[in-house]
């Protein structure tokens, strides 16, 4: 329930703070006094858009704040979903800054307008002749039918299945799209993979192959030069090793007489040993030389294959080619294995469809079972409100499609007078009729569910006499279940309120300001008498006012 409303610097309101009780509250005032301003202010804390034009003093920000007791609304999960701290006493606040920008807060936490609207719609509900769109909304129509048919548990079961079905259907769709994409490239990938595998070059070292090619290609030159080198080093007469041996012998002969020549002898020996090693390596190389044109061709072909594949795929090494090959193999395997995944998911989705259809049938049957009783209840209330010939129809039809709350489509139809055909409610009900329909529906819903506080904004336009009394009684009865406000111009309805507030204008310091005050018993008599006859009400008007209040 709305416990307190504070409005500062909003249109004709300078600074207003008012506290409300539970039950049925009426708000009256002369035309133009600012009743619509009050509703507009409340609309802002419910997420309505605004700009700097609402700021009474353009140099100051506009602040609207509502304090609500929401302990009976079971809204903790909604707060959790919006990452907000839940308090049974919740404060909604809206600020319109001097820059024209808007800020919104829930329990002092900054929120966006969407969050404010979500929370606000669960707390307070505004209805007027121009603002009864809710009854046209299929979501609201289903909510009404499911509430009366106690379908909530079935709906929860269905929604859980539906979310799982949506998730798996999305994954299945993505897999099928992935398969189509892979199929387009699969043949090419297979061709490249076979080309690389058939080349048999992934285990080869390009440097080793190039060295071997160089050796095979230059056999004659290598053989000639290596033989000549071997002869230079190892010839018995003029070879370097023989010469060094003779040199060492000569030096050794004089080393006995001089320590200096011992060192020279050792150095000569070291050179001789190195030459012997070099000679051995040359001989090994000479012995390993082979003249093999077939092997040379094989090596050249391998090198060509490697270089061609590297160029073709813009790679730099055999190692990169090996990684590229493994990635191709993974893509090919994925394409070949994806059919199994698709088949598995298709079976799961089909099983979920069976469960969803079964759940949807239960939901449909329960909905269908209460339509007659619900339409009868609505028609009875409408008859009390003077629409004795009106008829209400709820069309519920099965479909083959899955929706978030079942497989049904719903539509409300209405006719106000005998002899006419049913039409969709938006095409057949006037603003006043729509208001009475909504009042009827809300009065019925309140028997089954704790509804948000509700504000009826002059929905009694065009109503008078006995009908206005019936409308007042229905709103008063509604007030025993939920906090109910009626902004009214009818004395019969005003007299029904447990609390009575009057909105009026006051000229202060050269400015017109809108004020609101709670009326005591005597002030209510005066106000209702004025509503009956105007400012110059007669004694009979005062008497009538007292009778209405009693």
C-alpha cells in the first residue's frame, strides 16, 4: 500500500506531503484544481518519461517520492531478478534535474526506468477512461483466467519445460547451421587433408633434405675435391701429415739442448693430431658420397612438395604445416560427428514437445472450465453498474504453437446492447464502458489474489444516480481487500470513502499552487454539499450530504 507521497517542484505543486491509510480513499476537487497533476506525479515514480517542463521552478530539481508497504505482495524474487535490495517498506523516488535529465531510485539504489516500471507495476496500478490498456493485453487476460482457474502450478511446470525446450532448440538450430557451414567446406577440407597426408613429408626436415640434395647434386665436384684434399693431407711423400712428422723429428733432435723447442714440438704434435682428425672426416665424407640419380629425384620431389604446400597455405615451416593439418582433421571429424549430436538433441526436443503438449492440454482444460463462471461474474457486476444488456465473451483457442504460458490464444469480446454482434473489446467498448469492465474484473480478481494498490482516475464520468452508488459500493468492497483510491466528481462515490482528501488551488506570493488536505467529518459534509449543488449549496444539499455519509 501507498503509505506516503511527497512531491516537490512539480507543475503547480510546490511542496506536498501526504500520508494514506489502507481501505477505500476518495480524492475530490474542482475541475482544474490539480487532480490530474497528482496522478501524473505518481505516474513518474512508476516509470513514466518526463522532461524539464514538469519542473515548477526551472532552477530547482523536481522530486517525487512514494513510500510503500509491500510485505504482502511476495515481491522478493522480482527484486532479486533486478539485483535490488528487498525491503518490506520500499521507497520509489524520481528526480528531474535542472538539466532536464531524470534519475530514479528504489530504496536509494539507482535504477533505470525499466526497472522502476517493473517494480512500480507490481505495487500500484492506475486506471482511467484513457488508460485501460491492460484489459486489452493478452498477458493480463491470461493472468485473469489462470488466476480464477488456479492454474499457477501448471503454468510454473509448463514454463520450466518451455525454457528448457527453448534452450535446447536454440542449440539444435545452431548445430544445424554449423553443419550446413561445415558441409560447404568439408569436401575442400578433405581434399587438402588427403593431399597433405599423401605427400608423406610431415616427418621430414627441410634443412636435412636440402643438404642431402646439395650433396647428391654435386657428387663429381665433391669427390674430386675431397680426393685432392685427402692426398694433400695424407700423401706418404708430400702429404702434410708426413711433412709434420719429419718436422717434429727435426725439432725433437734439438729440443734436448733447449727447453724452448719442447714447446714447439708439442704444438707441432697438436697440429698433426688435428690434421689426422680432418683427414679422417674427409675420408668418411668421401666414403659416404654416393652417385644416385633416383634418390636425388626423390629428394627434389619431396622438397618441391614441401615448398608448394607451404606456399599454397601461406606457411613458413613443416611444423606449421603439421599444425594446419591437425586443424583440418578436427574440422572434418567435427562435421562427421555433428550428425550424432543433432540426432541426440532432436530426440530430446521431441520428448520435451510431448511433455509440453501434455502440460498445455491441462492448462487449456482448466482455463476452459472456468470461462462460463467468469463471464457470468463479470456480466453480473456490469449489470449492477447499469450495463444490464451487456454481454462478455472469452474466446480461448488451441494452437499448434508453443507460447510462454501454453499453446492457447485468447481474446475478450463485448457487446453493450441487445441485437448486436460481439466484437473485440477494443472495438466495441467506450471509455466509460471500458472503465466499468476493468472495475468489474479487478473486483473479481481481488477475491483470488493480493493485487497492487489501485487508483481509479475519474472512471465514473458519465455515471450518475443509483449506478454511481453501485460503483461506489464495489470500490468500497474492493477497498476491504486492497488499498483503493478513487479520484471522483460524484458525491455518491465520495461519501463511500473511508478517507477523503480534497485537492484545491491556493494563491500564495503571486503564485498559484496546488494543495491537498485530509477532510474531517464536518469538512466532508461541506465538500459533498458543494459537489451536489456548487459553492452556494442549500440546506437541503447539506442534509443530503449528511445522509450520503451516513
